[in-house]
């Protein structure tokens, strides 16, 4: 029986085994006895030690067949006639005065590092928090700043947005997680923890289109080049394309015409790279229930609505320039654009305001992909754990999934 739990202590002897149901939960209880001979008192070293009864303790073991397992451990008590001291037998199975076995703790940590819920371990949330606190020590400062950084934010407890920074290459180690994303707190963090020499070694910093970060990066990192993440550029342009398409749909009164059906059902074609569109082979288009090349469906809209055509061409030029890393084509798409009275106008104004940083997106290979992956893991962690109320517990769980 003890071999199932990898218990190899020869001083533990099985007395009984029983299974009970408490509050609808199956509990397997192993009744054992812990005893071994003691020749000398550990306190006075005299050989006047006698046995002094037993004392029952309950030890939580790892699960067996997804069922809760406990050990009713009867520990031998000892008494020294010389110094009149009493003590109990000890075992490596569990720490002294603890009820959770080492095996259970390691099982909890294995599930925590996988980002899984710990309900299968039959432990309370407070017990899991204490186990994590025992194994995980929070990092206060990275030894040295990486040459390439990523800045972003994520939603924490109480719907607060927190600042997060990580290494853009190598192992993507987290550099800092702050309790908010206020500019003053971010500046104070890096000024107080890293010298000007360390901050001067930073070469690039990848951010999204949040201009807040660009306002203080030059102050903190004098030699760093700011890079706007390519995904966020295409995402913003894609949203403007969708808004222009929806605005055009509202203007078309005839809902049965082919143009309306193409705009309504084949919206994915407008986001597809134009080099990947089928221009010769007819395919069945679900919305209009016709066989035609994909390029013909796009041309049907572009020929009839020139304003939307300029929005579509701008989106394709931005996508192509970033894909081919062509700075000249990227600047041409941004500065040669003519207003169409759509949301693409605001998008282009935003890109023009950060034109130098946008150009760096085509020059450098770095992106916010590593940080977006970390944020995705944090989101999955919060979902599987049904949220967190304590910020420190959230930080420790993040350290676990990144360990």
C-alpha cells in the first residue's frame, strides 16, 4: 500500500485501511504506526529513555485515482527519566508540526507550474497559497537589463491595468511587473533600481501604439530605439478597414445586390494578402452563392466604390511593406494617403505622428510577440483559477508558470 505513495520509511507500519465518504467526498485513510528504538536522549545524552504512549496525527497524501488520501499516523512518544523531557518520533514524510506531506506539496507545485487548477489535489486555496509562498521567492530586480525590451500591460485583480516588461530575446525573462501603469511609477522603478550605465546599454524597446511609453523612454534609456509592434499597426489598420466596410454596408439600400452580399459575407477576403487571392481559379463564394475568382469579388467592390478602394489599397500597402520590411513603401503608404472621411483617416494621422517609430518596425526584427505570449498565459491562469483577489498571490503564480 505504501509503495503507491513512494513511502520508503522502514519505521512506518500499516495497521488498517478504510474508505469513508464525508460531504460527498471519498476519503481513503491509511492507519499506520511510527516507532523506532531510541538509546540516548537527544537533550542530555543519557540512556534513560522509555516509551511514553502514542499520539495520533493526520497527514495529507497525494491523490490516488483522483480520490483524497490521508494517513492516520500514530507517532511513538518518548520520555527521558533523567532530564524529564518528552518528544515524538519523526519521519522524512512530512515536516515537523505540518500536516501536508512533501509528496502532496510537490504535486501541487507541478500543477501550479502547468497553470492548472489545484482542486484535484483536494487542497484549500489558502493551503495552495502557503505552498507557493514556500517554494517561490519573488524577484525584486533583474541582475542586469537586457539589450532589447518589450513594454506592455495586462489586466490584474480588481480590473486594474498593470505594467509588464520582459526580455525581447533569449529566454524572454520578465524584467518587471508593477502595480499600475502610471508614468511616474514606471520612471521611479527604473531610476531607483538601475544606474544610468545599465540603462544606456538598452538598444531597442518594443511598444504598442500607446504614446505614454514613448514620452518617457528617451529619459530612461537614452540610447534606445523605439519600435512600434507590427501586429498593432496591422490590427489598427484592419479595424479601420472593417469600419469603412460596415459604413459602406449601411449606405447600400438594396440588400439583395451582389455588392452587399460580398461586403457582408466575404469580409475575410479584404483582410487577406492580395498576393494570396485566387485570380484565375473560380471558387464557390458562400454569401453570393456563385463561382468566381476571389480577385473578381474584390474588384467588383473596388470599381464601384473608389473611397473604399483607397482604404483597401492603404491597408494592403501597409501589410505588404511590413511583411517585406520596406521602409520606403511604408512611408509612401502613410504620407501619400488622401482622406476618405473614414476611420482610416485617424489611423493614418496616428501613424504619421509616430512615423520614425513605425519605420523602426520595418528595420528591426523585434516585436511584442514574447510579451503577448506571457499575457496570454496570465489570462489563461486567471481563467482556470477563477480570478485572484490578492495581488501578491497572482505575482507568485506568474512566477510559477514562467519558472
